[in-house]
């Protein structure tokens, strides 16, 4: 399927949760095949405001909102060719087209791509009912009703944690040929837990500007390219890139570049490296998330991974908060696993000591029922930092 677009109109498209998302399929199919570009948003809400007078680039099929790490809303313009390239390369990597189960809100890139992959594959997706929130029971019902010779779904790490905590949901997960997990970093302990349960997890890395995931299990899709610049910043290229941000040529010029060979690249704000032993890329964390405490650098992701390896911690986000003595203090917000007792700060520090440098041990702890999020699986780090006080 190829984009034949000759128009640059924009069609706001409300997409409901669960089965209501089925109503969006014809508009998405039309957009990919050359009709008006669609701007998906949550049914019952309002679309992201489009800059006055802005029209999508020729060839645009999807305009999707993204706030990145700054919280400033941007609208990435994705051509039909990029969406098709992403969907086709995904099926190629996973072993062939299949039937998809939509398990997350469909107006974000990860959710809408499940619908786009279904359009490209010519299959009818299934839907997890999300009224009242994602639950293990609703996932099990949808998984049991899903047909198809090959079956796929996509989750964020917090969803995977909840499903692995439920026996019936874990059994349902094992029936999928692949379970894509992205949107946020997956702790090694979580991936080990899923593998031990027989779940075929494929980790994904990407963003709205790359049509969603473009690196699977550390290896770029066949149509994607990855390199790291002199600062260790990850730069992504290939056929899945957006053309830029709607109505924001200034932001577009900042992060989208073209090299001397005519190849376009997107400059991320993530640090990463290529493991020469395995040939796989590793994301080390966001460049602007690094905490400087007592003059020493702390990568939040390393602390989060260590926290998630503790038996009592189900979810964790680590941020830096102002501190009169240390400049910044390492602060951990955690969700405790079902049935586990809430730990004290000293208990957590004792559990982490020896695995982390002393300066990386959390100095603040907040136990919460749910972590604030900016989008599916993406923690709202600024919001989480705001939950802490500057006191000891």
C-alpha cells in the first residue's frame, strides 16, 4: 500500500477507547491511501490546537501530538509512506502480518499505529475495553476473543507489570506471537520476569517523530537507521521519519537535519550506545534527566532499574529535586507491588546498597498508588518532582 496523497487538508478525528476505536479505521485507511490527513484525539476531549494558518505538508497522512520531554505540545506530520514503511517493516521483523489487539489509548502514536498496522495488513483488530481504565480482566476477555493465525499486541511497561501480576492475564499473554513493549524503558528485571513466564516480549524504541517504534530489541528495523553523535545523543534516520512539526518550522529546523548524502535525521534527546559485542543499541536515558548531586552525576534509569529489581517495587521513577546541601537530591517515587508492604526510605537504601554507588542511593521516597503520566507509559517527571518538598 502506498500513499498517493495530492491534498494537504487536515481532518480532526475523535477516537474512542476500546471498540469505539473501530470507527476510526475507515478514516485512517483513507488517509494512508491519499485522503485528508487525520489529527486523532481522545473522544470527548479536544484536539491539540493547530497553529493559525498551518496546513500539513503534501503527503501527510497523520498529524499526531507529542510533548516530548519539555511538555510543549508539538504536532508531528507523518507521511503515508512513513506509516506504511513502519508497519511493513514491523511485520517483517515479527514474522509476518497478523491480527492486532489494541490495548492502549488509540490517539497516541503507539495506539494509532496498532490501527495503522491493521489497515496495512488488511486485518481486523481487536480492542481492550478501556472504560474505567486498563485492567487485567478486560485484557483477558479481549485476548480470548481475538482471532487470527498470528496475533500481536503492544503494551507499555506498567501494563505488562499489571498483567504479569495476574495469572489469567499472564496465560493470555503467552498466546501472542509477539508483545511489543515500549513508550518507556523496560527494567531488565521485568523483561526477565516476562521471559520466565513464556511471554514473547519485543522491546521497542521510537517516538511520534519516527512513526512509533523503529528499533526492536536494540536492532533498527530494516528501513531505519541509528547513530550516536559526539555527545552520545541518539540520532534516528530512515523511511519512517516525520517531515516536521505542523506550523513550527523553527522547531523542525532544530531537530530534523539532512546530511551531505541527502539522508534525513531526527535528533533525539536520548543518550545511548551501541554494544559492539551484540550489535544492539542501548538507550541510557534522557540527556536532560541526569541528576547532579554533590557534584556527581546520577543517571535516573540506572536507579530505577535497581529499584525495580527489588521484590516490593512494581513501578519506579527517579527525579532530582532541589536540595540545600546537595544541590539536587535523588528522589524516588514508587508504586508497591500488590500485597507487598510499603518500604521505608532506609529499607530501600539498604536493598540498593552495594548495587549502586552511595551517591546514587535515593535520599527522598514517596510511595504512591499511581505515577503521574504524560502519555501512555511516559512518566510525567516534572509532575513527579513537584510531589516532593525541598525538605529533608
